């Protein structure tokens, strides 16, 4: 497989897993209906990601993570809704 295809597949897998990290916490009765950086980080860690950096500014939460295959990524979330805005390999 070409390096570009592998990189694209890895980025897609990271984005899907990061989005799934929040899927269970979106109910109105949940205390994390409006997730914070800590809730997102906890959910990512539960999925096996190692979170190495968290930064919150301008209404966005940026996280640097490493998956179990040692592939690093940078994830950007909306701080208000917890929606994944961007996932990129580092």
C-alpha cells in the first residue's frame, strides 16, 4: 500500500475513534451533555489513546494523542459542544 493511503486510513480511524469517544455522553440527562476537555480526555483514554497535551483557547480544545500503534495525532474539538472539528496526523 502506498504511504498516502496508509496515512489517510490512519487519520480516518483516529477521527472515528475520537468521535465515538463522545457518542455515549450526549444524552440530556448525562452530566457530560456539554463535555469538557477532561471528559473528552477521559473518554479517549478509555479507548486506549494516550493524551500528551491539552490546550483550550478561542472556544476550541486541542489535544495531542497517540494510539496503541504509536501513531500521533492532533484532535480539535468545539469546547461548547464537544464536537470533533478536526483530526490530523502529526
